[in-house]
C-alpha cells in the first residue's frame, strides 16, 4: 500500500505519524489489523476512489510470503483458495474463503464482515489481487465473470472497470468473485511443466517396452507430494492420476522398493519440515502449514515422534 501511495504522488513525510512507522516496515513481519485498516482509510481519503483496487492490481505472488510460495506449486488455478483457507485457519483469523460451484460457475465468497471502512477497502484489494494472481499462475488471460461488494459504490468506477472487466455489483449480500469453473480447473504453468514430464516418462515406459525403476517412481511421487502438502495431505488417488497410473499400479510399483504410499507421505513431510527449520526463518506455524498439518500442535507432536526433538529444539540444535 505504501509503495503504491508513493507511486501515486505521496511522499514519505506523509507517513511519519503512522502507528507503525514507515521506517520500521522493512524489519517487521506483521502489523496489527487496526493499523492496516486505518492506513487503507487514510489512503482512500487522500488518493480517491479505487485506490484499494489499484493496490490489488500491483500485488505480486512474492508479496504473500509463505502463502504465495505455496501457490506456486498448485496443480490448478482454483487450488489457491483451498490453500488460502487452510493457511488463514491455521495462522490468522482475518480471512475465510468459501467456494460454491453451480451451473458451470464457481462463486468464491470472501467472508469477512466490513465492520469499518478499512475492511471494505481491504476486501476490494483482496478481490482485485485475486485477478492478478490467477493470471500470473496460469500465464493466461483468465478473467472473472462477475464481482460483488457489500458496500456502496464510489463516485468513480474507472479503476474497478479497468481491473475487473466484468459485471460489477455493489450493495450485495456478500463479497464475491465469480469465474467459470472450467477456468479455475486450468493447470498452473508450473504444474504443466512438472506433470508433463512425469507423463512423458510414463509414455516412454509404454512405447519403449521398458519399466522405470521403483526408485525413479518413488522420487517422482515424493516431488508431487511435497508440492501438494500445503493443500493438506494428498490422497493416493490424486497423486496416481497425476502420473497416469491407477492406485493399484502405483501401490505395486512402490512395493517393489519395499515402500508404501504412507511411507512416502511421512518421509516427504519430515524432509520438508527439517529443511525449512534448518534453512529458513519461517515460523513453526508456517512450517506446519507447508507440511500439510491443520494444527500446529499436531505438527509439533509428529515432529517429536520423527526426530525425538520439538521443532524449536531441532532448530536451535
């Protein structure tokens, strides 16, 4: 928000009296919600209608930290909402997404009550940023069919029309953004590359009459599991479909190496957790999210079972 405000003509002196000082921003991970909403209100007043929407349009996946990193390994566009829901349930109480699929359309509801103007504006920014993120993930021009807002319309809708390019409704019962369900099922650019390679390997097996080693199969499955963990522990059916196998065939191929699918889940979770504890400063809660756990306490117990140490003790060692 501050970068966008500076780009639109404000200067650093305008922010000297912020409750969270502008010079402190680079050295902190979070700000209190009331400071965040207050800044939205201040900038909307100074920079006019649509500022929050313009902020959303400037958001990049990297701006979302761990959540953004997890989006990069989504298999399809709409999976970002599943991951966002898990993330905020585990680490925050500020957002809740709900998806309703009906008649070829997917309505994504942002269930955050606008108890003050800053929340209304933040909801605008979130919905606006959704458009940008989905385009970046799919590397397509995927666009919504409709957006709705609970609050009154502003006097100038030009920023809204430019950002959404679809039907825009105000004074509606809920905040929402709607896409064609088929668009949300679009493969992400990253998934296309990795999954296509796995499928090419399977085709080579069939056409060349060779059989890839069980070790190669296991490493492929581990990679897919690690990508899927931020959405929760993936089922064998989901992973098998990605590599063009039936559940039964995948189970048989793993058993050739004396492995079970559950073995690979545990191994993948442990490797991801250890790597993040050793090589990043991410919080224990964020690491729990990235390893597929829905509660930090469950992650702590599992990690102690794997290693004999709590996550904090392991990091300190």
